[in-house]
């Protein structure tokens, strides 16, 4: 059974550290070119169709900005 | 399937822990403190002990931990967190008491308090965040700084003949009869974060069972103090700190 996932990022709290990016096993996450009010780039789903909702990104996020959703397909 | 169909409240599998407050963390991007705060909050939430937990915050970056985890806090003078936690635990023996300290706080100015609290076997949990420098004050050498490590007070690297050997305080605490659980963990990847969370949970349970002091050292990164990127700091930590501070349980009785 395959899993499909998606993440929602709290854009104003994200500090663009990229720890989620390197911990994603399927390279879903990228960093935006534009920045938030604090001047940090923001993580986003650059490759959304690959996301399995494994929660690794949210688990390692130091600022708890990532919410993960998952469905069985 | 469209992303909009996945993002629905019933499909949520992981989000911000309700025990964390709404305040934005003041830590640098990628700082391990945020992850460790989150783990503590999650364990407190899962054990349903939010109103039964009293924590002691140290001096250092994490002095503001009381703004982020929604439990009762005391703030100790530099290094004295274990002494204060002893008092709190003895006055309120049915509460869960933990200290949250950096390596400069716990292993330099607070060595005596830490060692004696561990030796007395106080039923508290001690969280040691070891980033091998004094992070808040500008990256000075701490007792846990590695040999040869460049810091702002050892610009040519730490020299043994001048600065002595790095102090493995966790190994020292494991020798003491008062400690029941001594472990060294990290939070640089998802597997490590999950292991650290398990360790924190176990430490809180030991505290409830009055087994003695539990000490959890979390080997952490300080990317601004080390002058590296967040990802580069995690890599440096794996390459340099882990060989000297190997991860795993040192004592579990």
C-alpha cells in the first residue's frame, strides 16, 4: 500500500536552516529564493509528488514549523 | 492525488506539540536546542504530566527555555541547576523535575553541583546539551572542547599542555552509584531524534520510579559558534565530536 504525503510550512517561523531538506529520503524539500519577514529562505515542497509523509522533516525541524499530512492510496 | 486533498485535519500525522508555546524560538537557524525542546515537550505531552513537571533553566542560550515549553520553570544561577532541582524535587517529591543545561554551565562552573546531585541519586533528570563551546557568549572554549578545536579563546586550537584534556563528564557521572541511567544521544537526523526521545521518556519514567538520577547528554551543534552552516555543523559534529563522544547508553540499571 502506497502512502501519499504533504507538508505545510509555517512560513513566518521557518528559518531556512535546511536540516529538513537533507533529512528527506526522497528529496522533496527545497528552499525558496524569496525570503520571509525575518529574511530567511523558506522550505517548501519542490517535488510534491514524491512525498510519502514519513515525517522525517518535521521530526528534525528545530522550530516545529512543519505539519505533515498523509493518506493511503 | 492533489496536495489539497491530502492536507485535511483528519490526515494530519505530525505537527507542532501543544506543550510548546506560540513564541518564536530565538535560537539560530538549525540549532539543536529547538529540537531538544520539542522532544521534551512531546514526552511531557505523551506522559500527560504538563501540570506535574518543574524544570530548571540554566545560564546560556537556553535560559529562555521557559518561554517555549509551557510548564513550570525556575531559573538557576550559572551552574547551579542541579542544586536548585534537588531543592525543588525534595519539596515537591511527586513532581517530575528536570534541568536543562549546556556544557559550559554543567561541566565547568556547575561541576560540583552536578557530580554531587548525581552522587546523591536525586530523582531528577539532567539534560546536558553538549556543543563543545560556550555558545551564547561568543564561542569560547569549554571543558568539553575537543583537542585542537578552534574557538574564540583558543584561536590556534585547544592545546592539552595549556588547557588540559576534554572532560567526559557523562562517563564520570556513569561511575557514580547514584545515577541509574546515563546515555549519550544526538539530534542531527530523524533516527537520532527518535532515539533521544525514547531516552528522555525513559529518564522521566526512572524519575517516577525513584530509581535515581538520569543524565542524558545530547551531542549538539552550534553552527554560529563553530562558524559553519547548519548542515555543515551537523556534518562536522558527526566527523569530529562523535569519535570522541561516542553515542549510546553508558549505564542503564
